[in-house]
DNA sequence: CATGTACTGAGTGTATACAATTATACATGC
DNA sequence: GCATGTATAATTGTATACACTCAGTACATG
């Protein structure tokens, strides 16, 4: 996409710093490093076979991503996510996903529209078979397509941020079969609203899609881990 | 506020990196560095009397803040802000300021409520006298109080980001007398909705406050500088 | 003249050395 | 026993040296 984005792709995967950044990020998201665990520059550098410099830079970036907190002269620590944080993010996302869908009505390209339609069809197919792995991937893809389609680098950047951030929670909250079915119905409704160019409807549906996802998360009590 | 925040205060003002970060950030916001200007590590380090290391770290952070773009092996460049970017940010802010006002209804403390009321009174006073300097400061303050009152570190962080980001534009768009008057009326309405605990109204008013501010900006054609 | 190629220099990427700060352990005094 | 002080180790903060990349340029070649 024109090779310009704010954060994600910018931490080029081929410099040492970029690789270290990606690695630590994954390790945090996958729970390799627990909350409040200290990340020591020398230790990580040794493990990855690099010096402290790229590790430091990666940590400084992860700080701004919100995944670690750096206390001057003390060190870097994995940030905690409380239940309220999760709720906040879902509510913020509800607004922004709505805005994203609204803008998609205006800016979506033919190719993107086709990609969305294919995505929904595929999801409906895998849903019947109970392929949860593919469904999770398709869900990610659905949202990513919209993030591109909204044609706003800021909104896209923001939503990508929150999306990845919530992986820490969602990894544990693999959707139930029933939620998956409902979720896909909502995707279809959003898709059709966008195809019809109905911006108000698309915004409302996308926003509700988020609050529903959050309700589901809460009802299943799937993130007790993060209760403070 | 409990000494914990994601980005702003985190770049401690007392380490070299923090100082460099703050300095470059200010220089960009104040227009010392023009758009697309290259920021060379050695040159900046020399000017500030520090080595390249803290400069590099500061630049990497500014990249994630969206103020500079780093091209691997090439350098750091001040990002451009297009007219559409400005519009996008205002629309995003419209949603988030609304959410912020909604949450403030729930979480605002007695002290914060008093601070908001005092802020509005003062603004009404200075408005009559045409003290534009104080009005700008009070406007900042009004929003910052709400950012605290919403009780969400994520939302606060996000809104602070955009708020400072827009300084690059607003610096040139010093409000007109008439806009100032209207703006303060809107502040009062928001304040009263929060005091009444009317979340729906507060959210709507705060959101409209943003779209109005943007409309004003456009009508006065005050940011032609940023036209692509 | 156009094109390709090797060279060069400016600038970033990384490693490492050293300084400053903080944490830990232990001794000392009350 | 508890607080306080001090020495030492561990860790981060900063500076610097060196390696690598890339854009531009001069020059050779067709």
C-alpha cells in the first residue's frame, strides 16, 4: 500500500532493531513474558545474539506502542492490562470501527469490495464446518481490509494498534462456535451496508459489532486472567 | 496523576533522550523544521551537545508518534500533514472527545468538576475582554481536564496525542473572536451536561464541538499551508 | 550522446567501552 | 530488632568506533 505507514511496517523486519522489535512484541503477545516482568537489555541481546543497542531501540518503541513501560534508570517492564483497560479499548474501538466503516462506504475500491465479499463467503463456509482456526484468520482479515478501505492512515494506524493489542486477550478468548456464527452474520450485514453505500447504517453496525464482541467476551468470563 | 502514563510524561524530561525528544518535538510543532526536512542524527546531536545515541532513540520515538518518518538506511524526515489528514484527525477526535465526555459523566471527581466550572467562568470573562492568549490556554486546559476525568489511560493518551499533533495546524489557526465566543458556549453546554450526568447529551455535544471547530477551520481557510 | 560501472563520501546501523544510577548485602549504631 | 549507612554488584545511560548501505558522480565504453 504505497509503502508508507506510520508504525507497523516501518519497523523494517530486516534490520536488527526491526527483528528484535518484532520478536519481543510477539513474545509479549504470546505470553512468553508475563505482565510486569522486567526485560533486561543485556539478557535479551544475548539471547538474540545482538548487542544492547538494537534492543534498547526496540524497547523504546514498544514503550510507545504501550506494550512495555520504561522507568528511567530502572528498566523496561511488560505493562499490565486490567479488565477495565480491555473494556476501554473495546469501547474506543466501537467508535473507531464505526467511523472506519463509514469512510469505507465512501472510499472502498472495487478490489477491496470483492475481497470483503469473498471473505464473508469463506467465513460462512468454514463456519458450517467448525474450522475455528480459519475463522479467526478470516476475522482478522475482514477488519484489516476495512482498515485499508477507510483510506485514512491515522485511523488505520490506530485500529491496527488496538487490534494487535487485544491479541493478548483474544488469544485466550478463542471464540465459541455460537459467537462465531453471530459474528459472521454481523460481518455480512456490515458488508452489505457498505456495498449499498449506506454510511449511517454501516457505522452503526460496525460499532455494535464491537460492543457485541465485548459482551460475548464478558459473558464467557474468558479474560479473568486480567482481573486486577 | 499516579506518575504513570504511556507516552507523554514517560519520556522523562531529565534524561538526555527525554530532552532531545522534547526539543525536536517542539521544533517540529513550532515549524523550526519544515515538512519533509531531513533530520540528521549527527547534526542535531552537535547542536544539542550530545552524541548520536540519545538523538537516535528520540527519533525512533518520534516516528511512532507520527511526527517523523524513518526510512531505513536513509534517514529521518518530518512527516507531512495534508488537508485530509487534518480532517481525519478532527473526525476521529469528534468520536473520541464524545466518548471522553460520556465517561467523564461517570467518573469525574468533585475537584475536576470544580476545575471545569472555573475554567468556563474564566473563559467567559476573558472572552468579553478579547484576551485571545488566555482563551487559547483555557481551551487547552478545558480539554485536558476532561482527558483526566474520563478515567481511561488509553483514551487520555490518544486524545493528548491528537491534541498536540493538531498544534501544528492550530498554531496558524488562532481562533477568531466570534469562534471563541461560540466555542465557550459549547464548553458551557458540555460542562452542564456532565454536571447533570447526562451522558448521551454530553457525548453528542462534545462530538459536535469538534465538528464545529473543524467547520470553522475550513471556512476560514486557515490551513491552506497544508494543502497538498 | 547514452549507458553502465566502479568509486567515493555522507549518513545510518551496530557493537562496545565507559559513566551514572540503582539495587543488594552486609555492617553498624541505637 | 530495626533503622541507617556504606560498599559492591548489576543495570541502564551515553559516547564513540567501526561496519554497512546508498545516492551521487566521474569515467569508461558502446
